[in-house]
C-alpha cells in the first residue's frame, strides 16, 4: 500500500509550497487600528463584562465576554464591526503568518497568545462564579453539553467551563491590571467628598456658635440643670443684701 512520504523541508503534505514564517509587527499601514497591541486596561475592562455569551452567540454578540476577549467587541463589551481588540488585535498586529487565519498556528507566538487568552478566561471564571455557558442556540458544536470537536476522548464545553487550578491541574501566575477610574466615578467621589466637607464645616460652625451663645448667657454647661437654675437665681437676686 502506498504511503505518504515524509514532507521535504519547506513543503507540506498537501503538496502545496509553504512559505517562511512572516512577521511585520505594526506594519499594516493600510489599517492603523491594528498597528498597536491591546493595552492592560483593555484586559481590565473585558474582565468586567459580566455575561459569558449573548445571542446570537456569534462574532456580532454585544456585552459578551466570549466575543470581547476574542476581540470582535470593544474591550468594554460593545460590539462594533470595525473594532478589533484583545486576541484578534494581537493576531492582526503580527501582520504576517500569525495574522492569517489557518496559518497563524505556524508562528510559535500563537501558543503564547492563546495561553494568555486562556489565562484571561480563567481569571474571568474566577471573578464570575455564577456565570453560565449557553445551553442552546450557539453555533454548531458550541452548546453547553455538546462535545468539543476534535478532542478525544470526548469532552463537552460545560466540562471545560471550569477554573483551571481546581479542575484541570494547572494554574496561571499573572498580575491583572486594575481598571482605571472613570470620569463619572471621579465626579461622584468629588461630589461626595465636597458634601462631607460642607457637613463637617456646618457641624463645627454650629457647635462654635452654640458654645459662644451659652457663654454669653453666662451659662455654665458643666452644671446640672438644677444648679443652673440656682445660678440664674443668684444672678438675678439683689447681691447687696447679705444672706443670713
Ligand atoms: O480579522 C480578525 O479579527 C482576525 C484575523 C485572525 C487571524 C487568525 O489567525 C486568528 O486566529 C484570528 C483572527 N482574527
């Protein structure tokens, strides 16, 4: 029986000529949006998207963590057809083998990119423990209880929707960026701080005015109410008469 000969260097079994791995990072001048890598705050933002996936469970989904980390949405989760972010942006930034679908696994960077993407997913699962994977209406093979093709032995999407250290025997060490404070939050903090300052000034002023009024009245706050009355009586009685 004829068997396939081992591939010669530079060729693939399918018989087509292969090319060297090409990289031209940030070199796609025709598409300025992909001339930069994702920023740490983009990761912080996508980790805050609360729902794992939303209808139509596709590359057009909005407010879907899955579509956001994949990079078809803005990092905050809003779908926009012209946007490329996170995983997709890293692919397109490479602008060569790593940016071409079906060829990108030939570039070793693929492994780093996808490992880091999995680390983000793992962190997201940790932060959203009540999250659910779509039960139905996802694209073929992607419903919760469907097997993940082509893995063998069969394993369902639900079985992989779990945190790694507790269930899969590996863990990631990453310093996750914190989300920058938004303008709305800055304004809210400033308004609350101003209100607190006004309240404190009002309280101090009120105390000062009341204390001054008491002093002017000749009242002695350390005396009890009963003795206070004696004191009032003394002040109003004729001091020239001696008391026997
Ligand atoms: O256009 C994209 O968003 C895009 C390109 C590209 C290439 C690739 O190899 C991928 O794995 C994903 C991907 N997304």
